[in-house]
C-alpha cells in the first residue's frame, strides 16, 4: 500500500513523457516536410547569436516594459525547474525534500525559488492586465480571435495556478516543520510563503498534510499537463526559440534568398555555345521540374516551418509593419500563424491516412490571400522586430515567386514594370539609349 | 545654365586605356526620374569638385533587377543581374558607388552569388569616407542651425545596418538633427519598397507615405533629409498632400552638401 503514491507518480510521469515524446516526433516530422536548406555553416556565429538573442533575450528589451517582465518570467521558469527535478525524484523514490541534506545551500535555493515565484506571479498579472484590461493593440488584431486569444490567457492562468500551488505547498510544509510533524524535517527558507501562514492558522497536522499533499500533487501534475499543452500552443517558443535563433539568418537583412535552379537556367540562356535543342542530360531526364516559390506549407523550407511553430504571436512584427499600420490586410504574424495552421492540417492528414492525401487546400488562398502578399514593402521591419529570429518576409517572397513564376499572377502595374525592365532595362518606358541624357538637361 | 558636368563613361575611358577609381552606378531613377536626376547631378558636382576619378556605364547600365526580385520574378532578376555582371566584369570594375539604396543592396548582397563581387558603397558612405580622408569639406551654409529630420531608407538602414553615415554628414552641416519616433532600426518604410513604387497600394485606411510624412512633420522640421530617390518621391508627395511643400522641402543628403558648398 505504501508504494501506491510512488506507482501512481511513475505512471503519470511515464505517460506525460511518452505523450510529449510522441508529439515531439510529430513536430519533427512536420518540420521536416519542408524543403532542405543548408544551415550547417558558421557554427560559432550561430551559437553566439543564440546566446545573445535567445539565452540573453537581447531583442526582448527593445520594448523595455514587456522585455523586463518577460525576463522575470523567463529566469523564474528556468531556475524553478531545479525544484521540479527534486519534486520528480521525491515522487519516484517516495522521499520528501531529497536535496535538503545540502543544508544552507538548500535554504538559499528554496528561498530564491520563492522570490522568483512571486516575481513571476506579479509579472503574469501585469501581462494579463496589458492584454485584457489595457487591451494593447497588438493583442487585439483580427488574427487574435478564438483559440489564439484563449491560448494566450490560458498560459497566464496556468502560470498563476502553478505558482500559487507551489507557494501553498511550501507554506503548509513550513507550518508542518514548525509543528514538528513526522516526515517534515526542517529544511528550506520561506521568505514569501511565510506570509501565507495565517491562512492555515489553527489547522490540525492531518489537515495541513492533506493540503500540502494536494498542492504537491496538483503542482506536479499541472506541470506534466503544461508540458503537453505546449505542442498545441503558441507557448512552444520556450523550447523552439533556441534552435530557431540558432538557425536564423546571419547575412544582412537585405540579402534575399538565392535561387540556384534559376541561376542554372539563366546561365544556359546566356551561354552563346549552348545548344537550345540539346537533349537533356541522362541523369536529368526523370527529374520533375522544380516548382518555383511556395503555394503550400510544404513548399517552404524546414527553417521556415520551424519558425511557424516557434512564433509566440507577440505581434511585435505586425505592430512595426508599415502595411499593417496603414490598415492593409497584411500581418506578418498572421503569415506565421497561417503557416503553422496549414502545416498542422497537413500533419493531421498524415496521422489519419498514413500519408498525405490531397485535401484540395493549400496555404495560398485558403489561408493567406494574394492581397496580403502584395501589400508587403519588403522593408524588413518584421524581421528586425522578431525577438526569436523569425523571417516572415522570406515566406512572403516565396509566395510572390509562386504567384509570378508559376501563375503569372502579378498585379497588372507590376507586369508593366517588369515588361519595361525586360525591354528597356528600366521599370519605366524609357529607352536605354537615353540613360545619359540627364547630363545635358537643365 | 550650363553646368559643365564632367561625366566620363566606361566606354570612353576604356578607349583611352584608362580605368577609373570608382564606378558611379546612376540607377534607373537617377537616370530618368526628374526629381532623382537632380540628386545625380548634385553628386556629380561634388565628385567633379573634389576631382574624384570616376565613370558611369551610361547606355550600358541597366536595371539591377531589384524590383523584379522583390516582386517575385527571380528569373527576370537574374537575367538583369547576369547582363550587368557581364558588363561590370568586362570593365574589371572593383568599386561601385550609387545614390540608390536599392541598387546598392542588390549589387552588394545579391550579385556575389551570381559572380559579381565588388566593393559597393552608398553615396553617403562614400562621402563620409571622403570627409574622413579630408578630401571633402562640408560646411553648414544655408542649412546651419536648421531643424532637419532624416528618414532612413530601409535598404540602407535595416537591410544593411548603415544608420550613421548620413547622420554624420548632416551633423557636419551643423543642422539641428531631430529624430522621428521611429528611426534607425525601427524606421518606418516610405511605402515604395518591394516594387510598391510601381503599383497601387492595397486597400487600407491610409497610404504608407502619408503615415511616414506625418511622423516626419511631428518633429516640426524645416526640411526632411532622405538618402534614396524613391523615399524622396514618397516623402515629397506626402508633404504635398499635407500642403506643406512651400515651407518644407525634401532633400537628398548629397543635395544639401552640394548646396551648402555653393556647387
């Protein structure tokens, strides 16, 4: 009988880890549905950027209030996880405060966790207020209705619940320690939860133990649940921000992706010795001609798909976007959210059918409209604004390439400009022979 | 008024078996747009005045392909790029300066993958270098003490991280430099990039250039400085829309330097 809690705990832990691993597997599979792109270069520079931007949160603080509050939650989250390790070991071995033997260091750790928990709680309340009471504009855009809106609040509620449970657990533990209850040897420091003691005033040891155990169990089961909530949530960024920054673009923002397939074709066209009637090379004969650009999520590369899962929908990109600021439909955040939604749909399709069965849908038109794509000024404000290295512009460009090179569906004025470039070497209908006329004009 | 601009072409230099130090890439706007041609001339006046050894491609120059690439026409872009690179490499060009941030960005960042490797500078960077070398003298002149705000071109600033060269030049002009609420890495686009210059905007509640002009006007400037022919057009239109064209002019930084130096 005495092993029952341990067995239950191990079952809960195993299920939570198994379910999480299953979803990580799906996540990985979905991301790898994207085209290959070589990101193995410049490892030291990538590591450096990851340390600065992801670990060091350097881009978060361009908005000082949100940045500061976020750092509190981030540090709290990372450090309080040391306590979760102890809780898990206690659960497995049926011990209580296993690490207590390290003495004063333990007191210091528990004390710091408590202070961090309080700071997290305060930050979360600020975040909730900014989102729901102050109604900061970027949290109330069109794409933030329904699940995205609820998801954001769920995370905040969850963090409140976890922190309250953590502090309740500590407060009752502290009271039991002071009462000299069996199994509650003195350990830890409780700079925050000591103020909760009046709430438990006069309760018997057995009631206190019941509350302490309930809080302990609810806290750790809550963490197991939260871990598995990640895959369905924008909160995945707590894990994916790191690889996403690592693999993000290192070259200057102005350098758009190079297309080698087109380069080969152009080279052949420019080669005076090329035989236009030549038979295709043997090994090229059964190659399917590559589609230009992207009309569906799987036409994008794996880094772009990783970014779609990384996006935490903070909306900094959208709030900096000149098109969005002037009322156009384009929202870089929506580009990322749509990409993830479509990729998830494709993933679900594969889960159900074993392989992807055509569902008659695609990212273009069913999710992202042409109007959104053509509103972009390619100004890179969204790329610059993203705290985790997401490049929504690269997806817009891929989709424009599809529209122009596969469907010849550019807006008419752009077709005129492009025809001019082709014929007169300038986007306007002027003759190339007149390019120097300015010298003699007044 | 005869301005006596000395603008040698690469072809004429080649005929004399000479090679210029630097190629001035004029760009389509700089060659054909009436407003931008003034920027081109202002830059040439300064080059002539200092005696910089430069040349232009003239009728051998063609669109870099920037608008085609940003519009999604990779094929047309690469055709343009290949043609230009062939010409540039035939003349063994090593250094290029241009008054257009779009040409600057494309040649600097996107030509190398296609076999075009050059040292490329925006004209504000080039002038800043001349200033540092003591070859260019910049004096306040008529702009001394004037309240000026600088609009960052996306393809100079965010795209290539150059925020200081144009500001340094403006400070040398002794102007009172005031910043807009979104500037430098957070500078708001003028609305022309990504081939938007050549099409109507999508439906919305405002034009981007009007929005940006409002930000500029909030600083109560006596003039607006820009570093891109397209930004210049957009901001000039914005100022006209606000009926401020008589009191607030939009200049390129190089025009201010030329005017201050009575060139």
